[in-house]
C-alpha cells in the first residue's frame, strides 16, 4: 500500500488538480483552443474543445496525482451531469480556487509547509458561506426566457454557429421545458432535424410482411384499437380466441397488439387472417387488419406510460392478469402509430392517444414527483426521457459532416447547445462570457472566492488576447452558472482539507518486468559500447530513444 501525507500529499494535490485545470482552461471562450485526442479501440484521433471530454481523457501516470485528478474531474463533471454543460467553467473556478487556497494557507506562495489546520477549516467555512450569497445573487440576476430570440442567443453562444443556434433554439422552444431533444450521429453529411408530436417508445416490426409503407420501411396504422400486454404471444390458439372475442365484443375489424414477442405461428395466423384466397388462386382483403408491434425493451413502468397515453388497460403478467379475461373495454386507441422496420433503433411514434388529454397529464405529474425524490442521476435521466416521451413533442437532431472527426466535434457542440437551452428554459439566463460571476464578485468583500469568480472572465480574455468585447447578446443559462459555483467551491474546499492520499495499489504486470530487464540490458550494453570507443553523447541518445520505444 502506498501512502503520502503532509507536504508530499499537498504537492500531489496541486499537481493532480492542475493536470486537469491547466489544459481545460485553454479551451474556454470563443477563442479557446481545441485538443487533439486519441480515441479508444483504434478509431483514430478526434478534435474537440469540450471540457468534459478533454478532462475525462487525462490520466496522469503517478498514482497519487491520478487519484486527485480523478476526484477533481468527477466533481467538476457533476455540473455537466445535471445541466449538460459547464465542466470547463467549473474546472476554471475550482482549479483557480484550489491554487489560491494553497497560496493562502502556506507561509510563502509556492512553498509547502506545515499547515495551520484551524486556518484551513476557517477558509473552507468562509468560502462555503460566501458561495451561498453568490448563488442567491445568480438567482436574482436570472431573467426568464420569454422569447425565442433569447433562446437563440444562448444556443448560438454554445454551438458557435448562428444558423445552427437558430435551429436548436426553435426546436427547444417547440418541445418546451418538458420536451426532449435527442442528438444522434447522422450519415448524410449534413444536419437533419424533426419535431414529432405525440408519444415515442422503442418498438420493432416483428416481420417484414406487416410493413405497409415500403418506401419508408414503416408499418403505419390509423384509428386503431390497441391491446397492451407483457405476455409473450406464442400460443396461436389462445391468441386466436382472444382476437375473436375482442372483435365480436367491440365490433371492430382491426387491432394493434403491443407485446414483447410473437411466435412465428401467431404471426402467420395474423397475416393470413388479413387475406382470402379465392378459388382461382387470387388473394382478396378479408376486411380484417392486424398490426403486431414488438416491444421487447419496455419495462412494466414504461408499459404503464403507454397505457396512460393510449387509454388501454395494461395486461400485466406480473400481476397475474390473464389474457383469457381480457375484454373490449380493456382496449385503448391511437389516431396513428408508425413503427420503423430498420436495423438502427428508431422509436415508434404514436399520436392521437385516447388518454393524451387527461391521463397523460396525471402520469407526467406522477413521474415528476418520482424524479424529485430520486437522488441517482441515471434514474433522473431515465425519468426525463419518460416524461419527454409522453409530452407534447420530441425532437431529433441528426448530426452529419463531411468527415467523422468533424461530425464528432459538431455533435458535442450541438449537445451542449441543446442542454444549454433546456437549462435556460428551467431557470432563466444571466450575462455570459464570465460577466455574471465577475459582476457579482465586484459587489462582495474581496476574498479568495471573489478572485476565483473572476477567473472565467479573465481566462476568456487571456485566450482571446485580452481585447474581447462581450456584448449583451452573450448570455448563459443561470442554472449552469449556479451549479458552477456550487461544485467548484465544493471540490476546492474538500480537497484543501486532505492531508492523506491512498491510491489503489496494482500488481505489476509481466510487461513491467520485461521493461525493467530491457532497461538493464540496454544500460549494460551501453557500458560495453562506450568501452569500444562510442561517443557518450551518441550512445546516450540511442539508449534514451530505445527506452522510450519500450515504454
């Protein structure tokens, strides 16, 4: 086990924080630089100025420095997890703050001496107390988004493209605060987008024979009753009896059936029931229409969401509900349902649900309460998707570009802009370009925190050469700015109290031993070569290069 304490731990903490802080701060602002980075699995390099992506790729070799860098990155990325943006600004404020704390708590700037722990805790408590006042000031400065033009300004600042900013803002404005915009990779070399009214859920066409819109690879159904169950429909006789009963009771001639799976025999019977084979071998419509929809990935709670939208009773096998007891009153209704027959996952799109006006509203309120009570971010994200899938509109942006590297760069920018607009719709906006925190800092008594609040503005100016004018059109989501303060103060104040570092100890691999042997052989060979008249400088260069090649 490796342990560092005191001065050695302090030095590792500063190195770990600066390993993230120093490169990430160079990317902030419109004149910030890009990073050229590796990609895993041999997928080639990528270019980005996305702070969370850059910070996540930094892995110092020193285990103590790496431990600190990971802790700093994890705390800064919390802003991104909640608001979808802000890791860079959090890193700038947090990194600047930690460095200033160390300058203050040590006897001389840049040196490391035994600290006054009482003083450390006093500084920490002062920062936390001051941060509360700053957060309240951010909330007071925040203005609600009242026009699409305000949203366009926020999107444009984030994506750094006026036309693309307008597109993203228009979609965010249309889907609203409860809506959802999905950003995916496109394959046409351009930006594609659409806003879909109604509900979305993952679904598949179980067999191509049910595709009735061949041009668009879709199974489309109009004004159709809906049966909803999580039973696997594999008994053709049972399913046939069920459909016969529903058709007779409900006086209907078509039916959409949503279930996790269908056996070949069930699908064959459904397809054949739609046709009449005449004595001369020709086929005529029977007048009956069946639309089997395969939904293998829906969990019980998602089935309940679909039930709320369609007005159907969810026939849940886990509650011991039986298919034999299902009647026509258990059926829901959809004005339209489109299911894609594609290898790539495409959600089914439902509109005109029987429960869209009343039951859906109640269901959304229920999900919002669940979100407020859960603490896990992945659960919150899942609830956001479920709420969005039932809300008025869902947007999709497919990001394509001439090259893969350019497409990945643009996709990250679009994602940031989408999250920025959503955050602004939730909590309003404030002056951008670091001005909000700078102006607040100038109204407060000078302290370590107030100096660090100015760091984003100062760094943006430094990256731009010091002459950047920040106009009124440059605005930021208040939610992101608020979270920057919260998380930057939290990580800096906690790391400042650390005096002991204990990284994970890993066993050496055989490769480490081989490298050690190779180095020893190279050194021994070097002595022989020097003895045979080789110049010391020449051999030192060769051995250095050889050792570098061997890791």
